[in-house]
C-alpha cells in the first residue's frame, strides 16, 4: 500500500467561519485567529519564513476579511510571502494563473466557512488534482485546513448535522470530501459546539473510518498518511469504530435514536499522537512537539 508523502494539518478552527451551517447566520464580529503557534508550525514544517503559502478562501462568505487576517497573522511570525486565492466558482478554479501558483508554493491552506463550497468548487478540477499530486509525491509539501477546510480534507466528509439532534439517525449528512486522506472523518469546533454525537454517528455509519474531533486552537499534523501528532492548546478526540459490536443504525427509521456498542474513544493533548492504520494511541510522538527551527515572533 502506498501512502502520501506530503503533510496534512487539520485544524479545529477559531476564526469566523463566515457562515454557520447549523444556524444559517453570518457572523462578522469574531475574526480572531487560532493561536499563532499553529501557524508557526505550518511555517516550520514547510522550511521557514521564506516559504510561499497560498491561502484559499473559497469556503468563506467573507473571503477578503478572512484573507486580510491571514496576511496579518502570518506577518506576525515573519512570513510575508503569502498569496490569497479568492476562488468563488469552478470557472475561477480553472484560471491558469491559479494553477501556476499552486504548482510553485510550499503549502496551501483552506480557510473555514462551508465545506460544501470546497467540494462543489474543486471536485474533479485540475486545480485539486494538482494539489493532490503534489501532496502524494512531495515530502515537504503541506496541505492545511481550518474548520470547514479541515472537514473537507478526507474522502468521507460531514457536511451538515445539528449537534442537538445528532443522536437521531439521518440527522448527520455525509458526502465525498477532497480526498487527501482515506478512512478518516474530521470534525471541527468539537468540544465548544458539542459535536461528539454527530462524529459518533458518522463513524457508526462508516466504521472503516477513524473519527478525528478537533478542538479549537488545536490541530492534528499527519505524516506518511498515518502518524498523527496533536498540536495546539486544546484537545483532539479520536473515535474508533472498528470494534463496534451491536449497531442498530442500518435497521431503524430516520429520526430514531441510534444504538452502538464498543465505540472506542481516545483523548489526545499536545504531543500525543495516533497511528491511523494500526489504530494505536501514542503517548508521545517521536520528537514530540519539539521543532528544530525556531520562528521569531515580534
């Protein structure tokens, strides 16, 4: 089995998503970014402050505000070679300028917003195929995403699900994501928005998948398509359904409570890790959260 050589960084989010799938409300008063330590890790993993990073704001309904905040946030850690791609539709995604830029950057980062905007805009395009090819072939290439950008990373993607009704069959909606990793389902804003139930239902419906619940100001750095390392100040919750015994999810009508036996859960803080293939918790990832290069913060 061949695994991707690139690095994947899924972040639980903390900045304004632009739109909230559960409330339908646009929020413009909370553009605070997650702790700069996570952005710093992106820069360190891609070779330092001179790395070109392309930020893709497609998921957001307020792309220019979100883009400006990324410029400011990366600038605080000395990284100024940041490009913004305000791609709004599939025609934009086919722009030769964007294709050329994506071929020459060191990392791409998908902002938060609505994950369906990402899959419907980029699915099947040369733009996405180019990113996927680089991610599969280049060890130093990094793909990052926050909030909706993280949720869209895997092949199986939650696109809707009210947390208060997630214990009922049919309330969690799943579709195909961008495909950077198979057999994983990411969820974001995990503790703050009470999303354990919806990730549990998603895993119960797809027990081949490992569920990764990302807290805010927290991320999972994934290398070799397998080894995960928790970073940031919060918590990552792993939901493993491989050993599920009893499950009623296939037999009950929509709207009825689900019943699941032997769903395994692991809590990961900074420095803990998890091997997706072996389904093994790691108390301390090799080299932990220690990095060899330090980036100056003014």
